[in-house]
């Protein structure tokens, strides 16, 4: 800068040397390195390294070789980019491992225990050699969850209707929205303690019932239902409402006949997902619904075992037959949850508003 | 403007059905009632826990068991246990969750991103008791060599003391918790990552930034508050999670920093699940009181997280 004359003279000469493109690795560099890493892993496997260790070392080899090669050719910035890309994809692989391990474990250990008697007998034995099953827990799970749905769906859907159709962002609606958000974070055991405190204060200290469990689960379910319904109602175009008003339809009829049917698919999906979320809850039911060996059909009286509580109970006993029952029950429970999740998706597709 | 509307309302026409007005009032009343029920329920949680637990704060010293004299002495080790497991979970889950969120929002092509998001949702759908079962019967055994390795090589740090032979340690509980809170952190950070303005990203790329530099310069600054609150929501979830900790750990009351031993204190939630069976009225009051402490703690964490999200949304709307 101090000698403009010299820089001016030198500048063109320097400019000639600036390359217009950066040196890059070949386009298939990732695949080449992946191949090398895989070969390295296979070599380790042949040398007697356990499978898991070989896979981890091959992964590390990939994460090291690619950036080093890139550093040599592309420079520091390119190398950082390639390293971070590798690391970010690794996070996904790392997260898949426990899920795959868990599902495989449940299927491997649980599926073998499933048969007709396992599903149709309870723990309660009338004869000494009667087989045991988890019928009572399946019934309990269905009844308790049904109760929770019956409480939380009307409250949740109507609250969402208030928030979207009537509240229109006034102070109360804002407060409710915020509290619903906070409510999604209530620990399940606190919901159980709430139901426990409520019912024992009213009915005396020894009270246990399936209905109490339903109340606790409803507390966990309501915020999910509200959020899902609210989102769906906001997607309903205002033109539909205005068209109904223009025909002289009262507001409540507009909501019941126009807005809710339009959003029905999404609402049903939300409700089903919420159900699948609470059906696996254990802690609240442990406190208020108790556990029993018999099949109890009355949700308002007496203890009611559910699948999660049964699994926990078997886990506490810890001997081999108990462990087998626990895995079998876990298999059934996961099956129910997956079926509900699948149903949610199908229902959403069926009831989706027709286009065009 | 007000005068004409008032006039119309005063003289109802034939086509404006009067019954509609009544139906409207009933229906809006029902909707309002549902909204108020939610507020009442949340208040009810606090009130009933307070009524039932009030006496639990000041029992005679023998109720608090052999390990503590007062409520504070009873709840403090549990708080430490709760936070130990939760913080281990956060340390593991947070980088993973941000990475997966970036895979879904920025790295993977669309046809990969959708199934990836679905698989992470599956993690959230697995019941907690199944995680507990898997952690206690399977993962704990698999992690024993890791415990020994940590003790051998990093044993000079007080965190990695004498390992437990069954592998049922706060570290294992933390790992199980990490898998359980992964989905919620991923879901929220994915949302904020994908909300980064397209123009910011493209401007960075046009200036010659690599993809990672683009993410560091545009996505992270934009999503910072969302990421903070995602972590806090994950913390709230971890603090209150019961079954995984209950099934992996057994009860201990020794105050120690050793995350490899079984005797380290359990969490508040797990303690309630383990002790409620004794059904002695005094102990139950104490347990409800600890539950109240847990409720207030998670409430505060969630409240702060939601407040941060809300504040950043208002700022962006401006």
C-alpha cells in the first residue's frame, strides 16, 4: 500500500497465478475411502477382532482418512467440512444402534413366549398346574387407557376449539397455551402422585383403582391432544368458516359441521399418537392402579394390573421364568404401540381432506 | 362503526335463528370450560401435592430413615442422584441430537430425511419400562467392560471409582436416559434448524463457505435460543423419568461422586417408585413432598425453556 506504483506493476503478474478453481478430491472420494475403511474392517475381522470392535475401528478409520486426504489436497477448510459431515452422519448411526438392539432383543426374547395360553390366562391360578399368562394385564391396559382417552379427548379437543375459534389470542388463551406447553413436561410420576393424593384424600388411604390410573394418564395425555388438535384447526382455511357464516350458519354449527370434520384426520392421528404415548406409562399406574393377579373388569374398584406394571413387577422378581414373561409382555406392549402408530398414519391418510 | 352493528343485532331477522344464539352460548361455554379445566388441573396438581405432602417436610427424624435426620438431608442425596443421571444423559444426548437434527434438516436428501425422522420418532414411542428392561437385563451386562476400562484408565478422576460388577451404575442409567431424551431434543432442534432463512444460507454458500461453515455462520446463530430450550426440555424429561432409573439402579444413599458404583444415590422419581409400597402414612407424606420438589423443579426448567422459545419467536416475528 505504501508503494502503489510497485504493487500496480506486480499485480497483473500475481493475478496470473491465482487459479480459478480450487483443487478438489475426486467426486467419489467418500465411496473410495468407505471402501478402504470396509476393507480395513474386514481385515481386522479376519485377524480375530470382535465384530463390534472391527466396525467401530473401520468407522474411525473412515473419519480419519477422509479429512487427512482432504487436508492434503483441499486445505484446512475443506478438511473441516468433510470431518464434520462424517461426524454428523455418525451421530445418526450411533442413535440407530440402541434402537435396533432393543427391538431385536424384544423380538428375540419375547416372540418365543407368545402363544395362546400366554394371551388367554391370567396370573391367578385355580389349579396348581394351570399355565400363567398376561390376559389380566392386557385387559387392564386397554381399560385404563380407554378411560384416559374418554377423559382427555373431550377436554383436549374442546380446549383446542376454545384456543383457535374463541380465544383468538386473548390473554386467557395465551395463558392456556403456555400452561399446556409446560404441562407436556410434567413427569409421569408426579401425575401419578397427583391422582394418588386426590383419590386417597377423598376415598381413604388404601384406595386403588384403574380409574385413578386413567385420571393420571389423562393428565399426561391432554396436552398432547390439545397441541395436535390446535395445529389441525389452524390449518382449516378461513374461507370455509366465512362461507358457512355467509349462509347464516351459527358459529357452533360451523365448528361442529364444517371445521371439525375438515380437521378430523389430523385430530384422530393426534389422539392415536397420544394414546400410544401413554399406553406404556408405568410410574403413575404403579402408585394408583396397583397390581393384582386376577382379571379385574371394574375400573372403579380394586387394583388393576397393566402391561407396563406387570413388566416392572417381573423385573423386580428377576428369576428366569419371570424374565421370560417380562420380555413376552414387552413384545405385546411394543406391538400394541406400533400398531397404534401405524393406525394413526393410516387414519390420517383416510380422513385427509380431499383435494381438488 | 359500532352503531350499525348494534342496530342489526337489535332487530333479528327471520333467517337469523334464535336457537343458534343459545347453541353458540352453550358451545362456547363448553369450550371455555375445557380450557379452564386444564388450568384447574395444573393448579390441582400443585394443590393436592401440597396438601398431601405438607406434613412430609417436618416429620420426626426417624421417618427419614437411617440415612438422614431432616427432610433436607433426605432429599439432597436424591437431588444429587437425579442431576447426576440427567447430566450424564445430556452430555451424551445433546451432541447426538444436534447431529441427527442437522442430518434431517440439512444433510440428508429428502427421501432419506423422512425415514430418518420416522426412526427417531420410533425411539420416542418405545415405552419407558421396555427401556428399563433392556437397560437392566441387557445393556448393563454389555457395559461392564466399559466400566472396567474407564476405571483402569481414568480411575484418577473421582468420578470413575471402583466399578460395579453388574454394570448397574448411574452411568448405565444415564446412557439409557440419553436414548430416551434424544427424540425430544432432536425434534425441537430440527424444527429451529429448518426455520433458518434460505437467503442467509445461500448468501453464505455464495461467498464460498463450505457446508459446515454455512451451518456455523447462519444456522447456529439463528437457532441458538431454540437449541438452548431444546436442551432444557430434554433436561426436564430426564429429571422426571422414573422407570429407566428405577430398574437400572438400586437404592443407595451414600453420597459419592462415583458414577460407576451401585451405591450412588438414586433419583427422586425412582425413590418414590421404589418406596411407595411400604404404604406407611408418614413415609408416603415424605414421598409426596419429594414429588412436590420434583414437580417444582421440572416446572421451573420447562417454564424457562418455553419462555426462551417464546421470546425468540417474538423477536423473529418483529
